[in-house]
C-alpha cells in the first residue's frame, strides 16, 4: 500500500482542479507505511471485520494486527466484541486537498502533502531540496518524532497532530534562533481564534493549558549556498490516549477538551499553517519585535519563580520577566536580571 494516500494540492491549483499534479519528490516516496491507518481505512470501508480478515487485507501478521488494534482500542477509535472489530467513531483522516481548501487564498502559497507515516515531518522536509518556495507536510504517524535537544516526541495514531512547514527565507542563519518563539505566537493565535482561549506559551517552545503540555514546536534551518530554509515542526495532542501521561510522566492537555465543537484536524492544520506563513513573513522583515507583545500576553509563567536548567546542566532560579529582545528568557535573580538563551524550565511556582 502506498505511503501517500491523498492527492497533493500544489501552488496555483485548487483542491478540485483537474490540473496535472507534479511527480512526487524522492523524499515523499520514502514515506513509510502505517498499519494502524491501513486498518482504520479497511474498517471504514467494511464497517466491521474479523481480525483474520484484517490481517489478510493488510498483508500483516495476526500478531501485528492485534498490537495495532490494542492501541486503537486505547484511544477509542475501534470497538471489539470477541473477534469482530468495528469503528467506534468516524476517523478524521488528514487529507491534502481538504487542508488546501481550508487554506483558502493561501493555498496558492503552499505545496501541501500528507503521508501515512514518516520518521518525522521535520526530518523529511530537511532532507528535501525544497524545490517549492514553501511546503507543508503532515503525517498521520511519526516513527521517530523529535523535540528540542534530541528528545523524542511521543504520540499515538489519531491522538496527535504532527506537521511541518518549510519556507525559503532571506534571513541570515544567525538571526533565525528566535524563530520558534514567533512560531509559538502564531500557533497560539490560530488556536485561540478557533476557541481555545486558555492556551499559553512556556519558554522556549511549549504550548500549555493550565500547566499541562498541549504541544511543542521545533524550528530548524538548512543552509544551502546563499539561501536558508526554515522548517517549523508542530506537534499537538489531539485527543486523550490511555497511558500516555504515565509514559511521559507529566500532565498533558488535549485539544478535544478545549475547542468545542472540535473542527477537523485538516482545518486546524490549515489555520496554524496560515498563521505560520504570516509569522515567517513578519519575522523576515522585522525579527522578533512584532511578536513580543503577544508573547508576553500568552506567557504561562510571567511573574512566577522558575528554576531553569541551563545547557551546561546548571540550574538557575529567578522570577520570570518575559522575553529579552533576542528571545532569551529574562530572569530576575539575586544578582540582577539575566537573559537565559538556552535551557528549559524544570519548575514553576508563585513568586
């Protein structure tokens, strides 16, 4: 079964156009299979099926099918009675044409692709020559999702939303370090416009709801000759997955609890992508300045006493005073205000 299930929407071509779609780049053809998505499609087509029939239709072993079904049961996508499996609810598949349609006029600015699975959407885009000025890649499943400093991003099929946007930029590489902060503001703007008014930002790259993590952002760059390509990856918790909090050993928030009625995942990808495009254009022209006001307004920990683990392992304590002009975290310590450029918040409490 092909890893790319949906038709690409390319710049200048509407979702319903009969125009020829360009051949897929080599990196797209390297997408991998998601057995879970195969099973959900089969169940969507048949309405109900026995495990042996699912194994035969997918070409997987019964043991492999049983493992994937157990995960889908935990998320609530399927129901099972003895050997018969049926969908518990319609599955909201990612679809490039639906994402492009939700982008409206911005669809002409992006090449949109959807994969069943890949290692990570950032890694996949970074491996590409980026022959399009801007490209959006979403995946139903990431087999090796990444966060900052090499940490893994864990999500379950249908419980998470993972996508990346890549765009060529004229910004010198040395000026791109605060880009993830601008991307965070863009993501919160989009989600709040959809109704998630409680979403905030945790420096440097997390989306939070009342102290629980909703998502993360990973901004990376690729330099080729005089040009740079910025790649912004977004990972969001879409709905609850049994046992995920225990695996992560932390509280998590999910979008289904904070946006009601919950729109299609395709709409959410499109709304965030449109805000990211605006953010990249503004950042290219003015740096972090246009985002400082909203970042302060969205700051989850301003005025709280934080403990921050620095890149060298040391821990610095102080009261959060927002962003420095270069994107560092301003901490008022016993010896004065210090701007932290690299690290992560490990503890927060009222000052």
